[in-house]
C-alpha cells in the first residue's frame, strides 16, 4: 500500500477533504474514521489525516511508523493539543479560518481556485452561510453525497450554471421539509445539567447541527445524542457563552468553541 488518507467519516467536510486529497494522490487508500475508532491495522508509508486529528501520543506513534505524516485540520481542540508537538516525519497544516476541505484543497492545489462545491461545504461547516441558498444546498448535499467518489459528478454539476440552478430548485424544496423536522425534534427536548451547565438535550442522530443551534439559542447549550454501536455520540452546540470545545475535552472529545462533541459508554447525566 503506497499511502493512506484518513478522513473524518460521516461529515461533508471530511468527504470534501478526502476528495481533494484523492485528486492529488489517486493511489492512496481511503480510510474513514470516527473519533474514538482504533487506528487502522494497516497503513501506507505516506499517511494524510484530513479534517481529523489525534492527540500528541498517537501522533508520535504514527510518525514513528511511517515515512511521512501530514495532518490537515481546522478544529480548535486539534490546534491546541498539537501546538507544541512536532516530529521530523510530520507536517501540520492547521487553520481555524478554513474548513478541512478548503484547507486540503489549498494545501495541495495552491494555484487553483476552490471548487464551488467545496466553497459551499466550507460555508456550512464554519456556520457562516454567506453564499446564496447555502443552508438549502447543504441539505441537498446531505441527500446526494455518501461516498468520496460521489463528489466527481456533484462538482461537475455545481460548475455548470444550468445544472446548479436545478440543484438550487431541489434544495429549496428540501429546506422547507428540514425546517419542519427541526421544529419537531426541538419540541422533544429535555432539560439536563452537563458539568453544572443547564442544557437542552435531544436524542436523535438527525439534523444535529440545526437542532443544536436552536437549542443553544434557547438556553445557551444544546446537546444531541445518538447511539453508535455500544457507545453514545454526544454533540454540543453553544450560543457563545460556553466554550464547548473545552467542555467536550473534559470527556475526551473536542471541536470548536461553538460546536464540539465526544463519545462515551455512559451518558454523564441521569436519563429520566
């Protein structure tokens, strides 16, 4: 195996990062990972970690095993954990102001413009919504993008004006449906305390960013829970008063100041 592209699974930004890297490194093997997953048993000698990170000890372990280790990430926790870490086999590209996908593209294709589809992925991932119909288009992407290879035809459609307008029309229909679903999920919220912080929790894997945003606006801290195997995946959203990256780190997770998460086998609050 020549090389391995480890990327954040189940995430538009992770898929976009892997797609960008695969264009430059077509013979590298794709390796999706969720936080908390064990390291792959087999790795190539050239390993890229995309929109994802490990702590310093794991990074050292990896760097000792491979010829070259490259990490591209934009999460606050990764930047803080790796601020003083280095290794002769490793190169880090860390930037809070870009998404993983855009940072990967600009690292590997510095002279080329960012593809429109990656610009939309970044706009949603950083929760900016500066681009026209950005939220609606993100819902369209979630219904059409499952595998890295899907981005080839999707990107071609984004670059074609007629095709893109058709995507916008479809996306606006989806947006209304999403708004109805978000309202329904928010109505199921329960009050909890998480590390002495009052919070609202919804137990659902669906539309977690959208639901979490509404919950955070209502009480400062939104919590979303889903099951993954024997573990719980807990996503946190903040209105800015609580740094949820730091809160998630107390449970072994991480992320950004307003959006973070962790995994656990027992929920750290009583379930009513």
